C-alpha cells in the first residue's frame, strides 16, 4: 500500500471487527478508490468509470444489461 498511498490521498477510513474500508482519491485524476480488507481468501475487482458518451449509440443496450443482468 505504500506505493498506492504516494499517488492517492486517504479520504476516510471505517473499521469494524470483521472488515476495514478505506477511501482514497487520486492526486492526479480525482478518481476515488475503495479498499475493503476482509479476512477471507477472496479476490474481487470492480471498476466503475463515469464517462459521457459522444452519442446515444449503445446507451439503451448498456442500461438494459445493467438493470436486468440478474434476471435472466
């Protein structure tokens, strides 16, 4: 985490007996990163990037996938 902390600022931290959550923000881009530390052999990565589309092509399809991904 030393390298991460040199490029990111720690914004907030939340500690519980079973997990810890740390919120970081990039010094260069302003991107926010959440580090959740749980004592399990679990590896999971989720990336969400807010971007504005140049046109409406694919927006409805993407929205449908996001809303209904667990139904089918």
